[in-house]
């Protein structure tokens, strides 16, 4: 394999990894604060992709329509996330299996709704104007859109880091991750915090859906395909760690990208292998805290 | 209490035995599907109701059993009887391998892994054209002429399912079954009395997988064909719904759930667009409002009535 | 020497829960482990029973190192544990709770050949009688009152016939009467069954009432080890407790 080819695959994997990162961020945030695992995260991603696509179609011709549709997708999915969170509330006190079952049921429901609203076929979404070409960097030719997605991913990561480290909301979130009950006792309204966190996570998932749409095609199987990859990230990186999510996204993205060269039809196998190996060797993930 | 459930059971057995008499073939096939579903759901409940593990990949073993029978009959040319018997160890080995990894994870991670393995095998079945004929699936897998009619195959299914149900009931009541329940109720305490959690979870997984595989094999010669859809994650949702509906904390809960499920399946039509949607709604509803399922609810009513009558008797 | 700990330490991040704990317990002893809140007592129990692994130091039981064994193996070696928060098998009946423990003790946990409800039933009933829960045998454990759950907890720990019994606050939440009967039970099992007992307690009258030796933990370190009277007079111990309330 030539150096140029290697770099190409690497950047491709990095791009996919960034999408996974955006999703994993939301999942880790929701879990860290609410101790709820959102099985429906992939479904939110799919809804984001479809709503974004159809908003973009509707706005066709308008300048910046792609970006508008990314934001709108994020907002619509955030709203959906708030609805889900509201329905989930009575279950917070219950066993984890009840919460898992609930979000699992949502996956079934959302999956069918998407099929009903938008049909079961696959659509391809073109890249936004300005990013449809390629750029040459040091002898390697890379699609500009990939670089954009990577940029967005890094920016989001930094943005979130700033949010957590510098803002009041960030401090509350970090406190809640460390000790949820304490935060409630301190007078912070937990329902609002939970809704907010779930909303942010959902926004990230929805926006990621539309952002990732031009990278491949969107269709009704997206939800399960992506959620397995995102779970792989979270398992490898540890459920409680943002840094772990970042590292793991990179790893899983690259494993998938290079895996396609070996087994084009089933690159998922390699993601599996990584997930399985990590689970056997270090069940708490590479960075996450041991969860019993 | 025991008397009531014994009576109910005997009534059910009589109904099941007498069913094919004077009943349309369509309904015999429905009952057949119910029996297969009941076994499928019971296998799921070994993990969920008894061991406290939520598996979203039960269809994996259903599919492995189904494909094993199909391939052994069509590709290896074995007789139905031999193929059916051999499908069991094949499923057991698969469950052993997958279970080895899944049993190292708990709660959420366990569920995710079962889903992931399910997807993996689904992809394998869909893409490995040379062996599994891919998306087309394998057709024309007929039971032997001795079981050729709907009625005869129904009785065969009834016999196999009854045997498996009895075996599962025995397992649930054995010390092994009690150990599983202790793991469900309190893994930490269970470990503190000397129980190797990983081992038992692994074994529960294998038991669960084997019985799901038998259900799958029964399905193959019922359906005369097998396709990758039997391995899809939405298929894995079916025993979940059945068990939740009937109640995971009663041995017979999954059976009740399977009956309700099969009943609605053919009034709503399985291949309508809203099948997954309906299953999702049922899950949401039951989890939120009826956590013990229909079976659990009935059980509570009977308990309450019994306690009330006891109080009444004591007051007299 | 039944149990020996040598330089045992455990930290959680920046918090040193236990530091350099060194002590021995002989067979047949009845030892109390006391200390102000947060001193590391439960952590020490978790280290002995294998739920946690020490960062440094070793723990040996009957001469064999157990610090690296998983909890279920340590349980089989003969260390029984009764938790502070009542940890019973809530969906099983009271009788079944004991039976499950007996199955494990007899190596029958994996058995598919016996009929569970009848297996070791008589022995289980005897244990229930010993802890005073026989009339509640058929009740599901989750429905028990807190105090009864505590007793069942002890019963489960006893059923595995341990040689060393770790009791984490056995009288917490109990009334004076119940506390007295629990104390009597502990004394009885220590003397009649020659069962070595190490228990954590906050109630000083319990400690000085039945313990024949007291270990004091403060900020993760053992600051005293000896007869109850000597420990009570120990200046460091008094400072530790007074310092907390002062």
C-alpha cells in the first residue's frame, strides 16, 4: 500500500471516527449524568439524517441550505429527545433493564415511523457547495468534505470541553456525573438538568446524522448499523469517559476503514473483534472507570 | 394455588391436544406458530426472567438452528430426523462461543453484545451467498411425509415443545435454576456465597441458545424455507415482547405472552409496515404500566383473592 | 493463625481508604472492628472477601494467600460475609435463600439432577430455626421487614459453613431487644460452632459487650489492637472519636 493510499484510508477512518465521536459524546453525556443508556441513539441519528435531507430538499437553491438543514435536523431531533426523556422519567427509579427495554422499544417505533414517513429505500445526499471537490495536501488527494467533518468533530470536542470546564452548566454536569444525588440536594433541578442533557445529546446525534449523510447513503437500516458501532466505541472507551470516547472513536473508525480493504462486505467484523477483545481483556474499557 | 395452576395447565393441554379436530387448517398452523413462539420465548426467559440478563439476540440461535437444519438437509443430504438431532449440538456450540464473550459483560454491555453478535450473524447469513444463498434464503425444506400434513406437523411440534417445556421446567426447579435466580436477584451476594457468576451466566446462555435453536429448527420445516430475516434484530424482539406481555416472573408467562402475541400477529398481519412499531408500543406500554405482564397481573389478583379469603376464614 | 493481613493498602484515586493494615486473627476469636465513619472498615471487609483487590500488601487465610483470588473462590475457602445493607435474594422465598447458600456449600449449585425444592430442605429449616425465621419460610425475601432481612442475611452467611464470618454492622437498624438477641446469636455461634467472627459495629455497648478483642481503624490506619478495656483507655482512640464529634 502506498503512503498516499494509507493516508487516504486513515483520513477516511478519521472522518467516520468523528461521526462516531459526535454520537458517543451524546451517549456518554446522557449516561454520565442520568445513568441511562440510550439504545435509541442510533435512531435519533437516523431521524436527523432524514429530516435534514428533506429540509435540505425543500430549501433547495437557498444559500447555506445545507448548514441550515444540519442545524434544523439537530433541533428537531433535540425536540424528539425531550419527548423521549419526558416519557422515560417515571422509569428512572426502576431497574436498569426497564430503562433499556424502554429505549429498545423506541428503536422499534422510530424505525418503523421513519420507514412510513420516508420510505424504505436508500437516498444519497450530495455534499454541500464548496466542499464537493478534493484538495491536495503534501502529495495526497483528499475529499474536502472529509476534512470539514473532521474539523466539525474537533470543534465540537473542544467546544464541549470548554463547556464542561468553564461554564456553570459544565460544572453542574461534571458534578452530576460524580454524584447525582448531591447535585439534587444542592438545589439544582434534576428534571431540568436531565432534559437539558438529553436534549444536547439528541441534538448532537441529529446533527451528526445530517452531517454524515453526504458520506454515504441514508436508509432505514442506519439506526442499527450505527448504534452497534457507537456501542463498540463506548465499550472500548469506557462508559464514563469523554476522553475514552474520543480515543475509541479514532480506533474504531480506523479499524473499520482498514477493515473494508480486507473484507469489503463485512468490515463490521473487525469492529466486533476489537470490542470483544477489549471486553475480555479490560471490561471497563481503555479509560473508563470499572463498572460492576 | 397449586390446584388452580394445575387445573389451568390441564385445560390447556386438553385444548392443545384436541385442537386439530374440526378446526380449519389455517388455525392449526396458527397454533403451530404459537407453540414455536412459546418455546422461543421460554428460551429467552431462561436468560431474562431467571438469570436477569436481557438478551436482544435470541434470534441468533433461532436462526442458527433453522439454518443448521436447512443446510444439513439440503446441502448434506441428511434425513430430517438426523438433521434435526444434529442441529442441537451445532446450536449449542455457537451459543457456547458467543456466550463465552457475552457472559463476561453485564447489564447494558451484555445486551449490546447480544445485539451485536446477532447483527454479525445476520450479515454473514445475508452475504455468504455460497453457503447460505444470501438474501434469497434456502427453499423447499419439507418435513418427511410422515409429518406431511398440517395436523401431523402440529402434533410433532406439540410433542417437541412439550418435551422442551418439561425440560425447562425441571431446569428451573433444579439447584442450577435456583443458582441462576440468585444471580438475578443479587449478583454480589451470590458471589459472596461462592458462586462463579461468569460460569453460570455462560451456562444459562448455552441452555437458552439450545432451546431457541430447537424452536428455529421446528420453524424451518414448518415454513418450508429459511431466510436471513429469521436472524434479524427485529426477530429478536419477538420473544422479548412475548415474555414481557405474559410476565417474566412466572414460568408460564412466556407461553401466555406467545399466545397473545400470535393471536394479534394474525389480526394485524405480520408483514404490515407497522409490525415493529406495534411491538415497540407494546414494550413501552408493558414496561411502564404492567411490569409483571398479563401473567403477573393475574397472579397478583389470585394471590390477593387468596389472602383475602384467608383473612376472612381467620376472622370467622 | 486463621487470617493474617500484612501491609494492606487500597486507594481510590487520591483517597487512601486503607493504608498499611497489619493484623492477625486466630481461630475462635470474636473480634470487633471499629472506627469513625469513613475510616475504611467496609473497604477492609471488601478487601478480605475479595470484592476489592489490595493495591499493596497481602492477605492470607489459613496460610494461603487469598488477595488475588476472585470473591467466589474466597467464599469457598471458608470466609463468609454478611453485608451492611441487607442483601438478600428478594424474589426467592426465605427458605430458598438458605437453600441456595447450602447448595453452594455442598457443591450442588450446578446440579440438574435433584429436585430443588426438596434438596437440603431439612438443613435449611434447621438454620432458619436457629435464626428465628422458621415461620416465615415460605414468604418471599423481598417482603421481609428490615430486621428480618438482617437475620436472613446472617443466616445465608452461616449456611455456607464458613470458618471466618465477617459481619458488617449486624445490629444496624435494630431495636434494643433485637440487638440483644443478635448479640446473643453472635456469641452463641462463636462459642458453640467455634466460628471465628470479625464484625464491624458502631454501637459501643455491643462492641464492649461481646468482643474479646477490638481493632480500631482511623483514616485507613489501624491505630489500636487489643482487649476492649485497653483500647477504650487508649488516648489515640479517644482523640479519633472525640476529634470527630468535637
